[in-house]
C-alpha cells in the first residue's frame, strides 16, 4: 500500500530519512481494526520520529502519522486515539508506563490503511470534515487536557500561550477562547501573531516581552526559549502547564521563583480515550 515513512533514524538531517512509497498491507491482530485513512495530520512528533527521538532503532522503517480519521470495514466513520495502552491496562492510558503512541511501536496513519485496537477508533461527529477530524487526536487532544484537565483555570482568567502558529498552540488559543478565558499568545512574527488573533487570541506579544499584567496560567510547548518568560509572567500561585520542549528540555529551573511565588508546574501528555470522546 501507499505510505509515507521514515526509513531510519536521521538525527542531523531528518528529511533524508523520509520516504514516499510502498509498505506491506498491515494485518489486524485480534481486537484490532483496520481503518481506511481519509485524512491524517502532521505533527512535530513526525519530525522527532524522523530524527529517531522517542523510537528505538529496531522499529524502523516506521510509517509516520500519529493521528487521523477514516472508515472501518463496515463504513463507520472514526477518529483515531493514538495512545495505545498495554493489554489489560485499566484507567488513564497516559499513565500506563508501557503505553505507546502510534509511530513509536505500531505503524502510523500516513498510509492507505492503519490498524489500531478497536477501542482506539472513536465515532467521528458528522459535523467535522475529514481534515478537521484528523487534527483532533494529537494536537487538539493535548491542548484539551492541558486546559480542562490540568490547568484548573476558570472562565474570565487569563492564559498565556507560548507560540502562536503551532499545532498545539493554535488548538490552545481556540479552545481557551471557546471556554471563556482571556487568551494571550506569543508569536515570533507579526504574521503568526495575526493568525493567533484571527483564531481568537485577545492580545498577542513578541516572545519574551513584558506583559500588561501577570497571568493566571501559562501553556508551554516551546521549552528552553520561553521557559523563564513563562515563570516571570505568572501571578503568585499561578500554574504552568507543560506538554513539550521544542527548543530544548533543560531551561534554568528558577526554583526560588517557583517556591516564593508558590507556582505550580504541571506536566501533561496527550489525553485519555474519554477525554478525546469529550473533545469530539
Ligand atoms: N506531550 C504531548 O503529549 C505532546 C503532544 C503534542 C505535541 N507535543 C510537543 O509539543 C511541541 C509542539 O508541538 P506542535 O505539534 O504544536 O509543533 P509545531 O506545530 O511545530 O509548533 C511549534 C511551536 O513552537 C513555537 N516555537 C518553536 N521554537 C521556538 C522558539 N525558539 N522560540 C519561540 N517559539 C518557538 C512555535 O512558535 P511560532 O508560532 O512563533 O512559530 C510554534 O508555536 C513539540 O515539541 C511536540 O513534540 C507534546
């Protein structure tokens, strides 16, 4: 079948590992279902896979794509939940130490067919286009959990989204606005800041700039480049929810600020099946 895949880990030149070609048609083990893919979306995770980050060398070649939407053999329209928990795991799948995302162990969705456990194929709302539905399983689910499960923010409070144009950042802006939060975003160019305002941000700022006032919560996927600004932007008692570190994972911790101002740092990863159900 047609597929877009990573041939091998390529840390320094990720695009050199990208292949567009043929891969074997997958078999669906007991309890798994084949999904004919109608749309899949591109995430930063695919670039990590090409670089060999978060995947063992023996797993290559690996079809890319950690989310998507498509049809089951009976024609049912579904959205993929890409967090695959280990057999017998009960409860929050994101806490299963042996969970994997599609493309870490199991082949991904940039192909004509992808196989997933039956419980990882959720009904697609008819109101969503295929392309919209295919964005929900990774970027939007991550943003959903960050805001509604982790942050504790209430309507009327102010959130700062670090990054304006990214997959998770644009989902955070739209979900935050829809939830009645005051949404501020930082973006590196005026075009990216304008995009965030179009999507619902009340105000946008250059990265690192002084804000008109401190915020109740910061949403981080950038990491090293924005972390100290994130800490400095918080009200006493504020929360920072972190789900990624694109620019590097080891910023200065600034512990004195964390304990003096009683800040909370909350890690967040993807979301559960039931959170995806709620998002849908
Ligand atoms: N934990 C999880 O479950 C989970 C789920 C999804 C994603 N992630 C991680 O979250 C991160 C974002 O994913 P994504 O798919 O949203 O990626 P993306 O679409 O490539 O977006 C990257 C974002 O990072 C910002 N950015 C990158 N480098 C920056 C820098 N040096 N200074 C300031 N801003 C910078 C960009 O800001 P501009 O708008 O200014 O360009 C953009 O908003 C990735 O590291 C990904 O692996 C984690």
